[in-house]
């Protein structure tokens, strides 16, 4: 998800909220008059940007899988390298003991590094998904409030026509 798309969606949602907040009130009611075309245009633009954000989140997941696979391959290479070093040191008992210690240290280091990288990747993905979740929830709230207000405006309009 690019920061520009997030800013655009957020900016458009804020613009819609501002439009509703600054709209002229209907006397004796909580309703207001909003230019439907302008509000719908803003909301449509925000909705159009959301699929881009969702595609970006999906790309982050694909990237995470590639990074995890790369870390696994790197770990396999480090393990193969450690095995080669151990086989070269087998000639003497002390060398064998030292080689086992070093191989274990390398294994622990590789596992710790892979775990650390995985945690960083998952934290990054989680934060990006959390941001997307917040944006989507705010957008849904704005849309629902807009729909509620529009329904309130239409009900008041029908009641005023009955009075005539």
C-alpha cells in the first residue's frame, strides 16, 4: 500500500466528513442538506482507491513469503557450509569437539536470525494490515453515517410534503 493512496483515501474520507459537518442544517431536526452528487463523487473516489490498497496488502503478503523462503534458503546454505567445516575438522578429537560447538553456534545463530527476520516481517505486515483495517472501518463509518443522514433527510422531506 503506497502512502500516497492511503493519504488519498483518508483525505477523501475527511473531505466527506467535513462536507457533512459543514452542511446547512434542516430546522428543527438533526438532518442537514448535502449536495448528493459532490458527496457521492468523493466517496466513489475513496472507494476507487481502496482496491489499490487491498492489492498492496496482498503484495506485502507475497513479499513476506518470498522473504521467508529466502531466509530458509540462506539458512540451508549456512547449514551446508557448517557441515563442510565440520567434516574438515574431523581429523582430531579436539577439533571435532570444537567443530560441534561451532556448528551448534552457527545453527543457533541462523535459527535466531531467521526467527528475528520472520518476527520483523510479521510485525510489518500486521501494522500495514492494521492501518488498512482502520481506514476501512473509518470509511464504513462515514458511509453509514452518510446513509443514515440521507435517510433522515428523505424522511423529513416526505413528512413536509404530507403537511402541504
